[in-house]
């Protein structure tokens, strides 16, 4: 403490127009060290932290006189440390003048020890900003909120380095499931198919995972903010908005491309001009009929991957979202034939219809009566109906008489 007090009081740093810019608050500058030591001895607190050292900096362009800057440092000491001895020294030997505040760690009033945290430091900064504004100075923008992350322990680090960390396996499984899940229910079902139990309810602040070996882990202990409940719920909202926008775009484009006179039945058949539309909008190089602009978030459109048109703020799941949206484009919403696997990821490399079949099979094996199963079955039935409608339209176009007794194939037969 003595060395710091001597450093900040150097004449070559603090002298300005014949006056040394050094002042004591609740003490005399020349005897600051002695008074601070006596306070510690009086309350029998001579061990531990001896002092706190703060620096209040100013810009070269501020244009204030050193005397006024020194007064601002003294004002900060009075405001933030009313019951402690503080030495305030202004250094004017650099292009950026600044104040040094050396604060005794023990209060001369009641002997309490001064403890400082990151929140206390931000409070001091806020007070300094208010003082600067009152003197007509510009201040820096408020600091960005720091993401609080759980630090990795030594044992966990060693396990991760050996590839034996069950927590890292959990994170990898979550990443894989987020490539295929459209909703929270889908995600939980996929995690359960991989042997993990997920406790995710509206009434609980955290998501709790139970690994196959019985180990439990909360979402806030997975080292990254993207795994938290709040961020994952926001990600699913963004995905729902994008998919909904793509379906609307595909339906609108298909309807606009139907020739006059065919009516609504033709809209279920292939669009005129041989155009094929998927949930993600037109194929590469195609343009929506009538010059319709792609919906924000559609493939190639504004907002793809979570931009302004897809919900705004980043979530950290942009890569997995792109893979999920690619898989979704495997089956058309309107007027599309059965598509092959367009997605090499998620469920063992199966995408499109094949990926849906894998998900359906896993759900049936679990005996689950979940929405994804119902939705997948409905998708196949609709696809069968579209195939039959397409064949009938082709027969009519070739002059054949429509066969009203033609049986519609089941979705199992269509898959063969």
C-alpha cells in the first residue's frame, strides 16, 4: 500500500501550474499512509486486503482543465466511499489525464471491511458517468451484458480431453436432436430415443437432463447459453415462424400458377409450366409465378437462418436450424411429388420422407401417441392423394376417360 501511495503522488505526474493535484478524503494527503494504518490497527484488521485502487480516465478531446478533473475524482470518492479514507491524485503527464483513487480497506467510522464485486465496480462506473455528464463530458456506451458460463472443472476437463465426458456426450446429443426437432415435444422425443430423460416444463426455470447412466445435469451447467431453456424456446419459435412462412409462400405460388378453368383440383396437381414447389419455396433458379417475392425466412430469402425476418436475435442454433430447414424441404407442401433424402444428417443420414419414416418408426416403437406421429401419417396420406390426383389429371389431358372406380393406394403401398 505504501508503494502505491508513493507512486500516485509523484510530483512529475501530479504537478500542474505550481500546484500538486493530490487531495485526501477523510485523511490528509501527506499522512494518508499513516492514517490508514492506524485505522487498521484500531479495529484489529491489519491482515488481508489492504486497499483498493481505482482509475478514472478521461479522453484527450474532453478539453477540461486538470483542476476540474481533479475535482471530479474527489467528488467520486465522496460519493462512493463516504466512510473510508481515500487518496485522490490526478496524473497530467500523459495524453489522457486520469485520476487515481486509493481507498483504505477498513472504514474509520465502524471498522467494517470493504468488499468489492463486479456489480460494485459497475456501480462506481455509473456514478462516474453521472458526474461526467454533469460536467458536460461524453461517456462510453454501457458495457455489453456478459454471458455467465459455468467454468469447467479440472476433472471434467481431463475427461473431455480423453473423450470420456458424459456431459459432452449430452451436449453432442442435444446438438444432433436440434437438427431435426421442430418443437419442444419433438426434441424431448428425440432425446428419449437416444436414452436421455428430459424434464422441461413451463413451471420450472431450468431444463433437467438425465443421462443413460443416471447422471443429472441442468441446462445452465452446459457451458453455453444456447442450451438454456429461454434460448431454446426462442429458437423453436423462430423455426415455427420460418416454416409457416414457407408453407404460405409455396401455397400462394402454386395457386398463382394454376391455369384458368382447372379450378381448385388443379392446384393439387403439378403447377403449370412444369414448376415444382417445395415448402422452402421454388427450386434454385426458379421464380415464383406472378413475380411473387419470397417470404422472409424462405430459402434464399431475407431472414434465412434467423435474420430479421426470422425472429431477430441470434440464438447460437443457426447451424442446426439451417440443417433442420434443409430437411424440411424434402416434402412439398403443395403440388410436389415424393422427394428423396435431401439431408445427410440427423437420423443416420436420412432426410425428407425417409427421415420422417425413421422418426415415425421410433415413435411407434415407443408406443407414443405424439403429434409428430399423427403429422407424419397425415403427410403420407396427403401425398398419396396428390399422386392419385396427378395421375388422373394426366389421363384427362391425354383424352382418357376418368376412372371413378380406381382405388386409392394406401401410404404403405405408395412407399413400395
